[in-house]
């Protein structure tokens, strides 16, 4: 029989034989479905499109399960590495000539999860939700892992994931309510802007001056990546900590 051109009746007769290949030997339909060759499947699904749709869903589910297993392993690896490395450090909270990162500073916030004064990251990495490249929006599930990491869920998806697992599974996950980090500026009257010798400042709300006691004239905000290379002005640090009640 030619699998590519067989009629529905020929296919049905052949598959029934496959269920009972030898006397006393039987095979389940589930087992049979897992060994059917490609040409036969293509012909079968052409005759019975509903079977083709179900087969495509089986493949999609199996691929999703494999991807979820990989994401779980990656997230577990990341958690183990973080456990060894200690608490995460804030790249914007750098001190010294090398702008060495130091811990985040989280002021108390009764309106939601506190955010770091220096980079805006939420405490414990908790944000209201994420959007993955497949268009799904993942929101807080109201429960956490045993280690305290928040879990996120999406409609019609039976598995809940941490933020790290979502990123590992999809390659990226965009925060739905991304918190903007503070703007950083240079002293406009200083020509020295080289990492290792210059410092960054926090501007006043109108952007014209810095919040440090000397009130330097402010430049336009610098890119976040550039700011991460510079230590923060001590005056701006003290002013921010005092305003947050952390001084």
C-alpha cells in the first residue's frame, strides 16, 4: 500500500491490522499514534482534518512541555548560583573610583512593593506582570515558590512561572508596569565626565539643578548604562536617603 495515496478505507484497514499485528499481540491506539510514519499521517490528516488539528495540538503541547522543562532547569541553575553569590547588588548604587555595586536600598512603601532608590527595581523582583513574545500577559498569581519568589500566570496556561523562568522559557519577558530608574546627570559646569574620576548626580524635579546641597546646574539625563559606570555624588546620596527616611 502506498501511504501517500491510500484511500480512507485502505488506511482504516491497515491501521486496524496494526492494532493486532500478530495473534495474541495487541497495541493500544495511543501507542499506534506515536509510531505512524509521516507520509501516512499526511494522507490521513488530509482525509480527516480534525485529526490533523488534534495532532498539531499534541505536538505543540509536547514542545511546550519540553520548553518548560528546560526553563525549570535554567531557573533552578540561576537560583543555585544566586544562592552561592549572595544577595543581588545594585549597579547604580556604586561607590569609589570603580563604582563598585552595593546593595539596593528599599524605603518602606505601603502602596505596593518598595522600589530601590537607585535603580527602581522592585523589592524581591516582584512586578505586577510581564508580557512574553507570544503575546501572553502574565500577572501575579497570588502565591510564591517555597523560596519566596512570586509566581505569574496567564489565561489558559496551566503552569505558573517565576519571572526568571518566563525569561528562560521565552528568551525575554517585558515588565507590564516597568518602573523607571532615577535620572542621573552631570554637573554642567564640570568638564570631567570620565569613569573613575567623575560622579553622577540626581536632578531636581524640574531638571535644572542637582539635589545635592551645592545645587549644581544639571545637564541632560545620561543613559542608564553610562550612569552605571559612575559613583553617586555623596550629597545627592545623603539627600535621597534622608528624604526616604533611611538616613
